[in-house]
């Protein structure tokens, strides 16, 4: 099995992008965006996680089987989050008071 050699320039640019996005996350945290605060923060976090998975975990240069396994894991995570929120949203919170 041959390995893909990633140039240092790619790693440095991804690292710099992650540092800039961390700064943007901190900068956005000081502003009140009302209901969009969580959406913006999670969007930045998902993009950063995607960069880490693709480049530092070498998924971008992996086989299709690895990509299918990653996609299946993300799909399973979405199912678990959907089930958790369906339970959370259907509870009768007024009965507790």
C-alpha cells in the first residue's frame, strides 16, 4: 500500500486556517447574535473538525472504504442526536413545576 506524501505547505496552511478560525470563534463570541450565536459557533466548529479529519487524519487521501466508514459514523451520530432531541422536545416540562 502506497502512502500519499502531503507537503509541509499544506499542513502549515491548514494549521493557519485553524488558528484563524479559532480567532474568529473568539471574536464572534463577544457579539450578541441572538439565536444565531449557536449556529455560527457550531458552523465554525464543524468546518474546523472537517479540516482536521480530512488532512490531519489523512481521510482525503484514503480509500473509498475509509470514506464510507467515516460517512457511516457521521450518519450514526446524526441518528443519535435526532433521537435525543426527539425525546427532549416531546417532554412535558410543565409537569415538573
